[in-house]
């Protein structure tokens, strides 16, 4: 009996001998590294190459041209104004709402959560469409004013930098709200009580203790808002480009249409460098750990301010949420945008058209869903390998792979798309014009997102689990997929869903890389209006996208409960 | 007189009554220790005193100042009560340096800068932390944090201080040092203190007077010796030190069954002892040996210094001191 056991063990160990498992490990690492190199590093290198090499010679004319061009500075200046404006609006709004929600005895605090959450689910481009429908001549605001004052002269333009600032702030304040909220929840009640005991009034305590305790959160979320804003393309192209004002992303887009590739490359590098710098600085922000040792939170009594808070919140959510939603909804049922809102002009045809009749939109749905599933799944697998190696081997090359994989997170989507264009336009790797160029760019975009969702869970796993499996002779592939993956599964899954959702609304990448046949929903959102359909079809598509987005995000919330993803992704 | 007076205090959490009909006096310059098991309502009591929690009923005053009076509907806000309060969890503000933490109350009072610095230097010397002025709390040990917290409440010049298990998170050796420091501060600053703890060793080390609390009520109040030697109930006897609690008629059949508290060190083994029992169990406890002696139907615990008896041996013993409860 004992002999028998011994024989079996020897056989088992032989079959999975260390040597074999070692070479397996190298193979999988090599594969992962190669994928990351090809889809992330290669396009980036190409941008740099295009910016400095022409006809086989190094030249810096591109840089000189860009930095001599007054348009560059104008775009930079507008970008700065945009960023500062969005910061100045979204950070206070998010902070005040988070404070009311988490630190006061406000009765309807759950409602704030829901409203902010829905706001978070609305893609920024869609918000900008709603904005146009509200503000433009013949829009809803105009009509209401006309009802009240029939003789009014309406000359408010929906297009301006301010408009983009407002729309982006409404889109980005939820990020501030979530982050500051979770920071505020970390504050132990005794920190505030101590201030009262030492003679501090409520006002002094709020301004001197409570809010300063979340300064680090505010700073790091401010950086995130910063990078999101300079990376934005959809809103600025919708609200700012029409009046000829340019920011960096639209400047790049213009340069593409001028076919000035060197300039495109240089501008992309400029944008990338700014993004990356901000991203790196934000990582430098040192947190002074606040820990809630006794798990109780102090709630300020609103008292006489209750009514004021109610009024303020009603106005805010009307503007940020209900008016845009209602606007889109009404428009989606109109036969033609601009018609009066009367029974005879309402119809379900827009939905019928988009969901069942139009070949292009049907194809766009199919494409987006396929690209999303394929890219998200691939990203999850690659991420799984990257995380496994980082966790269990943690050699220099594992760390390097991990850092490189995180790069796309700090890169505007439009830069990723330009890199892909440059890298895959020439034979032998001519992917440009096929669906694969969109797919691999999505994968590059998704890997760091999945990483973000799963790495928290991974760091909680004990190393001894894998070691003990090794001593039992469990082969690498099994250790990865059977032992490691289940432990970070909820992270991978929520990351997967988020990526899938992004592919249902993503604009800059698909807009730059699509050809007839590979349109996505994002492309349709952007283009459908100019394809001889009006805003009513855009609105219909927008409503559908919002519904998808809310459902998906609710799922993610359910899955993520328990494991902490401290940074949410939006576009 | 600068005395804290509490009368008829009742505190409830929803429907649960935590403190019921409690009367309490803290005399001038007194260090009163409230000793009781976890969950008996010590923290709740201090919250009520400091105004962090509104009592349902009762009266609290310090000297002339009435903090709370349910009949006259007086409830002074916490900010005005000027109570130095030290929490178990340090409650230092992590975003401020040691210096900024300590001078916060001074800045609130708009005291001028030069004076603030003088006070700061003085207090830092008193708590023996002059070199940590510009450090952030996260880089301090538990003992250091707690000293800062004490200093911070002292600079406010409080009318009295409440310390809620201030040393529970601190290791035993350091604890003794800090207890001495607290006592020293209390004497130097002449501040009445309520010191709350569940640890009897702390209580005996520091108390002028001890108050035993259980389930929101005061069970006994007295000098430390009184509490130890003359516990008024089985609860106190068991909570303070080790004790044998036996019925009187175990030793004397004629008497009825009042209960006796006998401390382990008050039983003496002696060849001419009055009572006969046998050794059931022996436990080596370092400085002494704990013996369990079977006598009639009871098991008595004895602390002895020598270990010459063996398990099963018959021994004789006397009871030197006992206390009827
Ligand atoms: N915020 C609260 N809400 C409801 N019950 C509480 C709360 N805080 C404490 N209690 C209850 O009050 C009782 C006394 O608690 P506490 O004063 O903290 O005890 P101690 O400080 O003596 O350990 C406990 O039974 C506890 O469960
Ligand atoms: Mg307590």
C-alpha cells in the first residue's frame, strides 16, 4: 500500500516536474509580454517615430512647426481654461453633495446616491446632445421662454467653451462625489467630537477638521478630473468645435483631416506628456491614513438649513439630471426634432428604425457588442497573467510588465487611436480598415481597467496558497486558472462589464479607426445626425445607450460590493 | 466649590436604558476612577457628561455652571462645557502636526502667537515630547499619541477631564509610566479627573477613589483599600482581584447562609490549621503558586509562596480574614 502510494507520487511528480513547469511559466510570460509589446508599446513607439523621422532621417521640423504655430497655443490656452473651469465646478459640487450625503442627517440621502449614480451612467457625449436640444435656437428653453414672453429675442448659443465646461462638470462631478464620499466615511466620529470638546463650533469643525481630512482625496480626484477633461473629445467636438474654438484633442482631429501626420504625432505626444505628467504627479500625493477605528460616523444636524438644502438639491438635480433625461426622452419620441410636442407628432418609429430597420445601426450594435465581448475577454485573460506574475514572481520584468500595462490608463483615447493608425496602416501588419485594429486598441485600453478592478483583490491573497499548490505538484496553468482566478474573479468580472460598457459608448477610438462595415454605436451617435437624420435619432440611440449603461453599472455595483475599486472609470 | 455633580441621570439609546438614576460627585482635585466591565455604560456616561449625548433625564453641573437640567430644560452645548476629553483611540487629527493638534484650542480662543508658543513649549515639556513638535501623528507610537491628546485637552485649561480608557491600547510596561505621568499632571494642574477603565490594575495604580459600575448603575464607591477589602457584593469581589465566595455555613453549620468573600492570600496553610482539606490542583504562577483545595463541597483557591505540597495531599489551613457580603 505504502509502496503503491510512493510509486504514484513519483509518477505524478515526474509528469509535472519543476523543469517543465518552469518552461511553461516562461512561455506564458513571453506570450503576455509579446501581446503587451505589440498592442501597447508598438503604437506608442510609432507615434514617436513619426514625430521625428521622415524619409529615413531624423528631423525636428514637426516640433518646430507645432511650437511655432499660434493655433497650438490657442488650443493649449483653451484646454487650460476648460480644465480649470471643470475643476472649479465639478470638485465643489461633488464635495458638497458628498458632504450632505455622508456627513449630515439629511433624510433623502439615498436619493442623492441614486441620482448621482444615474448621472454617472450618462455618457458625456449624450449629455452634450441634450444640452444642444435644450439651449439651441428652437430648443426646449427657447420654446418655454416663448410661451411666457412671446416677443422675446432669443440669442443664447449652445456652443461655447463655457457650455463644454458645464456639460463636462455635470459628467465628472460623480467621480468627485464617489471618492470624497468614501473618504468622508473613513472619518472616525471622535475626530469631530474632540473638536467640539475643545471648543470648536460646527462651522469651525467642518472647515477645520472634516473637509481638510479629505484634502488628499480631493487632490487626487482633481488630477483624475484633469486627465479626463483634457482627454475628452466627444463633448468638445460637439460644443466647441462648431464655433471654431479648438482644444488639444480637436486640434489633433483637425490636423488629421489636414493629413499632416507629423503634426498629428507631435500634438499627440504633447497631449500624452501632459496626461502622463499629471498622472504621475497624482500618484505622488501622499495620503495621511485616516482610519475609522471605531466605525462610527458623526452626522451634523442640518436643522434650519434643511429647507435650503432641499431647494438647492432640487434645482441641481433638475439641471444636471432630469432636464437632460426628459429632453432626450421627449426628442426620441418626436417624428422630427423641432416639431411641437403634440400627440400627432409623437411616434415610436425612431426606436423601431434604430433597433429593427436601419442596417447600419443594427450592424453598429452587433459590432459594438462583438468588439466589446472579444476585447474585454482578451483583456481579462492578459490581465490575469500579468497579475499572476506580478503577485507570485515579482521579478523586475514582472513589475515592468505591470507598469507598462498601466500606461494606456493615463493616455487619452484619441492618442491610442492615432498610435494604432500609425502602427497598423502599412503592410505587413495592415490592420487599418479591418475590425481588428479597433479590437486590439480596445484591448490596450481595457487591460489597465481590468487591472485596476482586480489588483486590490490580488494583493489580499496569501502567497502560501500558490506555494502549497506547487509542493503538491499542481501545474502552472491549473494554478492560474483553477486556484488564482477564482480568488480575483469578482474583480475580473466587474472589470469585464465596465469594459463592455465602454465599448458600447466609446467614441474617439472607433471614430478614428472605423471603416464602412465596422461602425460602432459610438460612431453612430456621432455621425447619425449628419447622415440626413435629425437629433431625434441621436436621442433615441442615446436613450438606448443610457439604459444599457445603467443596467451594466448596477450589475457592477452588485459585484463590486465588498471588494474596493477606489477609482471609477468614465469616458 | 469646583465639583462635578450628577443627579438622577438617565441615558437611553432608543428604548434601551443604558444609565439609570445615577448620582455622582467628583470632588475638587480628585481623581475618580470608574471601573466596570465592557459595555456597562462607562463611555455612555462620559458622553452624557460632556454633552456629546443628550441624557433623557437628570442634572449635571460643575461649580456654578449647569451643564444639563432636564427640569429647567438646560442643555449646554459641548463646545461651551470646556471638558478635557481623552478617547481610547487617541483622536489626533491625522492631517495636522503634533503642534497644530495641540494649539487648536488656543487658536479657537484667538490667543496671540507668542503666547501660544510659550504654552506649547511648556506642555510639550510636561509630556516629555519636546522633540516631536513637527511630526505627524501617524509617525508616533500609541503612547506618544495619547500624551499628545492629553496635552491638547490640557491647553484648553479645562474645568475637569474625562479620560475614557486612555491606555487600553498601550502595552503594559509603558502603561505604568503613563499612569504615573497622568497622576503627576492631575496633581500639578489641580484638575478633577474622571478616569474610566475596565482594568483594575490601572484603577489601583492611579485612583483617589474608585467607583464600581455595572449595567449602568454604581455598585460601590470608596477608597481603593475599601473596595478591595470590603466588597459589598459578589460582583465587586469577583471583579476586583481573585476571591473565594462561599456560603458561611460551609465553615460553621450553625450560621445561616450569608456569603463570605475570602481573598486567596488570606487563607494560610498551617499544621495546626482549623480546617482540613486536600489539594486538588496546583498551578505555577511565577511569583506564587495557586492551589485549589477541596473543602467540604467547595473548592477554595489559595496563593502560597512555597510549593512543598502535592496533589491529593491532605492539608490543614486557617482563614485569617473574611468579609461578609
Ligand atoms: N450608539 C449606540 N447605540 C445603541 N446602543 C449603544 C450605542 N453605544 C453604546 N451602546 C450600548 O450601550 C451600552 C454601554 O456602552 P458603552 O457606554 O460603550 O460601554 P463601556 O464604555 O462601559 O464599554 C452597551 O450595551 C452598548 O451596546
Ligand atoms: Mg467604552
